């Protein structure tokens, strides 16, 4: 196992981390950082979740944490994982493992004290990096060189790794979108193309989770195009997708006056063909209710962006500034560039409050019921048409021009 010494990161010596490692390392037992924390530290990216690997069994981990007064949650004992809560933050502690049996979705594992065996069951070489708190890196699969080269490479045989868990097929593209540079690994790409039909064996929730994270990369368009060319995109999302429009959208996103996040739903709205029904798509891939509604809102705003240029108030009040801006960008990516004029309006939009209430109409003699609702809606339409600037008195004056009492 290759060893490389680097200057340790500040997060490696935070009080909660030090307390945790002291508990796990009692008696000289090695405990090392592993996976995403090591990868992102070496890539110069912010470290989010800190995972720790140990040869201790889960039961031994629980005992040591208890003795140290650290709260422990047995979140995944069947797979050797315990979650420790230290300093108010969660840390996943996983026992070194080797696979006994896999079925494309789940694995039966056995515990081991062999670091090489643990590395050999991981997905990508850049995820099979371990680090001691002093900055010593343990690299059993060549992951450091791959990470530095922007090369997303499976540990061992790509097809074998994918057959162990078909989600790794999508993870390959997601990691390539976030970490890859240059041409993708040929063996990985060939295996992914060959095994793409097996995406159907995965749960919709797992597929959408991976695709959402892929679409939230800085520029997912080249990777999504790659997926389409190799028969993966249709299995993962829909057959009638448009990576070329996604590419246009990403290029246009800086046109918004404010800084936009790398939003997966905005990118998805551009990628899907307009004929795809948002509700049907969302139900198929188990999007949350909020995600389905937002996707539908962006697509509705995109479809009506150009016709709303002179009077965008109704669109803005129905969907909100963020959704209208997203829709305008999607419309522009589809070739309707005039929709970009909505961007500064949305960026600095402050939703005004409609100044009339049902009580105002009741005071004027309206009876509760459909007639009151119809009159109120008509006043609001007129108020919006005028740019949402009319006062309460002006709105009630307009009411006098309507048929009396909703007749």
C-alpha cells in the first residue's frame, strides 16, 4: 500500500474529531479517514461529511464510544456502520469489510482487518484513499494519481464493480461530471454502456438521487451528452431528452443579475422534452411533491415567458421570482432569447400585496359566494395588468365599473 505524506488539514484536529479518534484508537487500534473527506481534501474542495474506517467490529465501536461518553447510533449495523455524534456533528464509522455476495443492489459482507481488502470492494480509486490525522495518505489502488489527473476509474474490473451494485453505473457519470477531466476511462464507459439496461433494477429514489447530484455539477451538459450517446440517459431519465438545450442553459445562467446556484431542477426542465408531463415524470422517478411542483412551475414559466414580457406580473405572482427566472432561462435556451429580458425584472422583483380583501366587498353589499369571488378576481386581474401599482381606493373605484354585485 503506497504511502504519501501531506500537511494535515485543519479539520483533522478539530476537538470533536480528536475525541473520536482517541476513543477508537485506544490501545493502538488504527482509525483512518476514508472516502469523500479524503478525496475532497486532496482535491482542494470543502470537506463535508467525515467518515472513518476501523478494523474494530461495530459492537466494539459502540463499546468504545460509550466509554468515551460519545453518543452512538447503530444506523447500519448489518453493513458495519455506526454513526457517532460528537461536537454536534455526525460521523460515520465503518468497519473494514469484504464482500461475500452481491446481487446488483445489496451486498452481504464480512468484517476484516485487511485495509487492502476493504479498498478492493470500493467503487472508484479516488474513493479508496485513507488518511491518518498526521496527513499520511494510504493509497492502495492508485487513487491519488487518478484524482490529480481527473480520471474516474473503477477499482479493479469496471463491469464487475457495476454488477455488484448497478447504481455505480450512474455514480460513474456523476463523479465524472464533478471530478473528471479529458476523456472518460474507456473501460468504465464500455461497461456502463453494456450494462445500462440494468438501471431498471434500481429503485426510482436511488436513480433520481444520483441524477439530481449530477445535474447540480458546475456543467453537467458534456456528461449528459455522453450518457445519451452511450444509451444510458434514456434508462436514467427519459428517451426524449435534449442535452444540447441543457448546454445552452448552462451557458446562459451567468446572464442572471444575481448569482444562481447549480440547480438540478432548472437543468432538468431544460433537458426534458416539452411533451413530457411533469407530474407523470415526477411520479415515475419519485420526486418529492415540492420538486414536482417546482419542475412544473419552471416549465410553465418557460412556456409563457415570451408572451408575458410586457406584463410579467401575473407570472411572477403565480410562481415567484426564482421560478420565473429559471423559466426565462429555459425559454432562452430553447431559442427564445427575448425571454432574457425577464431576468432583471425577476432579480429585483418584490411581490406587492394585493390591497383589496373580501371584507371590502362585503362592506359594499356583496353577498358571500361565487359573485364576490368573481369580482375580487377581476379587480386583481386589472390590478396586475396595471403593474400592481393601483391603491386600494383605485381598485375599489374600478369595482364601480363592474356590473353591480357581480350581476
